[in-house]
């Protein structure tokens, strides 16, 4: 989309006449996943890990060790995995979740 090679680009709004940035707290940040080509060993920041996950979630069968240390990424992986389940797998998951809820509720009532 943008001509630079960076996968993240930051765009500011400038006054066309003065070329000053008068809206200092307002900017656009774009992430172009097609330009994000880091492999698991190259991931350095939390942002890198999230971008890797977002770009590759559909192909991941297990969460990579490099992503496991971020709780929110583990949760996102679990949610993304559910979207590939068939109806039977979803029914089983819902049944187990309801049973766990019932057990927790029963323990609280004791």
C-alpha cells in the first residue's frame, strides 16, 4: 500500500498551508502484514509476536514456544483455534464448559 519497505508506517496530519502538525494527538498508524516477514527466531518485541500470530494464526496447529510467555496471545490462540472446530467439537466444548460452570457454582453454594 505504501512505497516504503517498513511494515509499520506512521502518518501525521499537517496543515496544508503551514505544513505544521496542529493536531498533535491525532495520527494514523498502518501495519502491512504482507511486509512483515519475520520468522519465530527473529521476533524481538511483543508487537512482533502479535503480528506474527495475526499473520499466521490460520496455519498454526500449536502455539509456538516463542509466543507462550504472553498470556493474551495464548488466549487469542485458543479462541482462533475454536473457529476451525466442526459442530461436534463445538458441542463437546460447550458441554464441558457448562459442566465446569455447574461444578464451580455448586462449590460456591456449599
